[in-house]
C-alpha cells in the first residue's frame, strides 16, 4: 500500500498550485476548469494536479460537499491510497463497519472508493497509481 495523493480544498486551485510549485519545486501535471485568459477566476469544479515524483497533490475547488464540512471548507480534504486489490479492501472496510462516502468520478477522472475513518477523515482507495507518481 502506498499513499497516492493528498487533496486540498481551495478557493483558487490555480493560485495555490502556482504557490506550491514556486515554493517547493513541485511539477504541475495538469489543470481543469480554469480559463488561462481569466487567471483570477476559478469555477466549480476546477483543479490542479501537482507531483513531487512520488506523491501527488490535488488542489480542488469542489462542486459539491463530499465530506460533510460545507462548500466553504478549505484545507486538507482527503488522502488516497493505492492498494493491490480494491475489492478485497472494500470487503475489509465493510467488515470494519466503515462508512462509505458516495462518490462519482468526474469525466476523465479515476475511479476511487471513498470511506470515512476516525474523526471523519475521508480517504479513498484505488488500484491505479496517479500520473506523476513514478509508478503510472
């Protein structure tokens, strides 16, 4: 098992991505939902995906509340883990009584299955590495 990504809820994913790339030297993989002609505007949904070559950071302006914190929530949103057998892990989580979080991947997005852990922290699992993780 490996951490695949960390997601941050942001009012402006493009500006946040620029900050993290400039500050830490992360590589930007791609953006969506932002118009380069209007750099100060971030619509819902929009996002930017960064990598350090091993773990990805998804900086997202969500179009619906996935974690029960409201649409004005900013900060750490969830983390994702690559597993070897998604179905086996889902059975394990169900046996543990973990709450599954409804989620539908956006067009072109990867399929993930989300759950709530302790303190309401959301995590997702998938058997696909992200682009830029050094394994994709």
